[in-house]
């Protein structure tokens, strides 16, 4: 029997690419979407799931179990971007970002772990972000929510290892997807102290996404992790300089690294 894969946020972007790739490899793939009825051309089943709603998560997991009897691999991919100067981002939007990017994945893990523990096996791949390894200007909330998921994954990995379950993370850099369309942008406020630098940084971020890597690279990375007997704690996927920026942060003095970032963003 083929392994059963559950991918949150599987209707577009990276999640869809992962699902299509694994489906083509012969795996039984289930994706999720808040509004699956609106998606007409998915090659794998889409189940209704809102990561901000615990009942929705539990119902989706129960449906996969009812259909296939197991969940072998969870790809916690659902996430949302957010940009803006922290001072001008509404607190409700900050809380929503953490609900989607951190608390939602935690609740999905909580929902699948009992089934994985009973079968004494399972793999959880949390999709984070290279941005989660550093605080970025005008993306501080996004960096914080993804960075928190990295650390949560590290701790949980040790907690569930004795049950035959592995937790790992894959941090993508910039990929050519529609994430820029779905993220929350704090509006450019005329006359704001942040108007010029935030506007310039926003243009740069959108350019990076448009020129980003092919999401197929993430699909191939997920497949490679699934085929690895003992996966690493963390993986990074993206352009060389994006991955190298993590190395630089580790070896450079804090102020030197900060200066590099400020020069990059022309701040």
C-alpha cells in the first residue's frame, strides 16, 4: 500500500506542487483548503480545513483516517505572509499571522500524533521559512511566527522520537508563487515616518517573489526527506545567498550582520 500524505494548504503554490509531485510518484495524497469547492482542477482530493479552527482540523484528520485508515506523512504547509512596520500593523493581524503560521500547525500536529503513535511511525514536515532564521525589516512578524515554528519543531522532535515519529522542518527561500497576493500588507500611510523605506522594501520583496525559484524544488526536497531513513532536524531550500545568509548570521557579530541586512534593504 502507498503511504498516505496529508498536506495543509494544498490548493495552490508550494503545497499544490508538493501534492502533484507526490501524487505522480504513486502516493495517496490529501490536500486541504479553506474552500475546496472552489478548486476544480486538483489531481488529488482536497478536504476542507481552516488551520485557525480546531474543530475543522480534527474533522479533516478524521476524514483522512476514515478514507485511508492512516496518515503516514503530514506536511504542515499552510501559512500566510505579512508585511509592514510593526508600529503600523494592527494587533489583530499580528495575532492572525501567529494563528495561521504557528498555532495552526501545532493543532494539526496534535490531531495526527495519536494516530502516528498508535502505528509507531510517522513523519511530520513543518514548512517554515529562511526568514524565520533572522529578524527582517518590515517582515518582523512573519520572521517571528516562522522562527517560533522552527523552535517548536526542535523541541517536539525530541518528545516524539521514542514513538517512532520524526519531526523535521524545511525552510524555503523566495519561490515564484502567489504568496504575495495572499499576505497582509500594512498600507503605505501618506506622510508616515515609514512611507519611503517601507514602500521601497515592499517593492523589493515582491520582485524577489516574482523572480523566485520553481516550487518544484520544494516538492523534490519533501520527497527526498521522505526517502531518508533518518532525516535531519532542519533543511533549507532556496537560492545560494538566501541559504548562506543563515551561515553568516551564525558566524558574524550581530551588528555586522545587521549592517549587511540594512545595506541589502537600503535602510
